[in-house]
C-alpha cells in the first residue's frame, strides 16, 4: 500500500493537480482578505482635519429617518443624511425619491443582536450621491469588533467609518 501511495505522489499528473490546488487556495485567501471590510475610526479621521466629514455627520441639515409609516425628513430642504437602525435597514427602499440627495448614511447598532444582522451594503448603490457610511454603536463593544463588522458590497467610492457612543 505504501508503495502505491508513493508512486501516486511521484506522479507528474498528481503533482500538477496539487500545485493547481495550492495556487487556487492562495488566490482564494488573498481575495477574501482583500474583500474583508475594515471601517475607519470616525473620531480619528475627523480629528485629522476632515471638516467635510465632520459637517456631513454632525452638521445641521435635513435628515431622513425611518419610522413605521416610511421615510420622514426632518429639517428644511432635501435630506443629505439618512439616519436609521440596523433593525430597519432591510426594510428601507433606498430608491425612494426622498433619499435622492443623501450623501451620508448613519447606521445605528443598539445591541449585539443588531450587529449580528447581515448588512448588504450593495443595497446602498441606489443612493447615487452616497460617499460615507457611519456605523454608530450605542452599546459596549471592542474597537476590533466595531472596525471589522461585516458589511458586504459597499458601492465603489463609499468610505465606511465606525463610532462607539454609549449613552450614559
């Protein structure tokens, strides 16, 4: 039996298959690492002088919210920010005309079960002006957990940030 296995391992065909399998595995691992989401620390980016981001997140402007009857806009003019919980994310029609001018989405996670929800960033592609997604955690979690929360398929050109803000 051992001589049979030895012969197989020396076989040119089997060696080529092993090399292909190893190469495919390496490419797969590199691809998955490249696709892994890593969110930037919002406070650090703003502290480094990003005034536009600070204004987009904290400035006074019309903001869209999700409530039981749909999307409501608070403030004057068209909404530039969409503020919603992770629980409501899947129920939002991102093609709604009230969201045409939204450039920043603030996605609130109020507990660990909301962070466990699958968030498909691809659905945000309907927001043509979107440039920022802020993941706002209002419960205690580590920086590593916040910065690496899985969010698939963010549209090209959109940057994601995280912030941990626990109310007292």
